C-alpha cells in the first residue's frame, strides 16, 4: 500500500514528512528468557490441569489448619509468631488482626472478626468467589459470571485500607476502638 492510500484525502498530495525510519526498528527480536522462567514454563506445560487449583487449596488448607490449631486469640504480644512491626514499635500494621479475624470467621463470629480486621472480613467473600470461579473454569470449564476488578476499585480499596490502617493507630477516641 502506498503512503497516499493510507493517509486522509486532504494529505494525499503532500510529501511524506520527516526522515525515513531505519528498517531495524521494525525487526522483531525475541526476548531471551532466563533459566527460572524457562523452568517454570516447562513445568507448567507438563503439569496436569488440576495441579494449580489443588496447590492453592492445599496452601489455604494449611493456613486454616494452622490458624485453628494455634488459637491466635489467646496469644500474648511476644508469643511467636509475632508481628515484628507491632513488637518493635507498638504500631498496628495494615495486616494486624487478620489471623484473629480469620479465626473468628472460622468459628462463625462475624462481629468479633470485623472488630479485629474489618477490611479482611470484607475481602474474604470476594477472594473465595475469585478462587471458585477460576478453579471452576480451569477444571470443569464452568463459566461463572466474570468478576473483574477495575483499577479504580482496586485503588479505592487500597486507599480505604491505608486510611483505616492509619486511623487504627491514632491514640484518641473514637479511633482507639479500632486498636487490636
């Protein structure tokens, strides 16, 4: 196709402006993958389709089992595992209270779970749905309604989480109610 055929009609009779583009700019050079990327791609290509959902389910099951066995609601500030940030500074980190909230959720106590980590309690149903939709599509070709998170929703969630993390560290009322 000529340049005149590609340009709008009012530019058809104008000469091409600017210097010619070097041909090497259009040459495709494949990026050479590093060893780890090649290994991961090779293993994932040879793995059965059910391995990834099962691995995530096993890791989640291990975390749930650990949470149920250790009872984080009775742990003292210095007991292992301890939050290093809270232990050294006294500040509540953005994830502080998440394990206790999970423990209360697993025991069906929603108000106590929300008291310990409200943002975690809000996010859990979405995370469960995302896993079920992904695993169902991958394993059984189920087509659950798509749940896509827009950048604006993710930014809003992160801002709310950040503001909530700051508010729960303020030492005066009513913010002391957020301290765990």
